[in-house]
C-alpha cells in the first residue's frame, strides 16, 4: 500500500494543512489525516447522483430591427 501526501490540502476535521495521505484499500481510494485520523472514501461512480436536466419549453418573441 503506497501512501502519497497531497500538498496544500486542509483536513476538514482538524483543519491542519499537509496532513492528508491517499492510498488504496480493498480497491477503494482512501484519504486519511495523519494528525487526527479522519477518513474519507471516494464514492463509486454508480453511487454519485447526477442532476437531471430539465426539459424546458419557452416562448421566443422575435423583435423587428429598428
């Protein structure tokens, strides 16, 4: 398991900078703060809810040139 530090990232839990490492565990991307132990797992693409595009119909009024 190769751990890599992510430069410039602030931990959302303890607010310390440059304490986040990333690695893979059981095929998942994990981010961990070495200062406080905060863990974050990257969501799988199928778990991400995509916003639905609205089908909008409108009226367009064309104005004459002046």
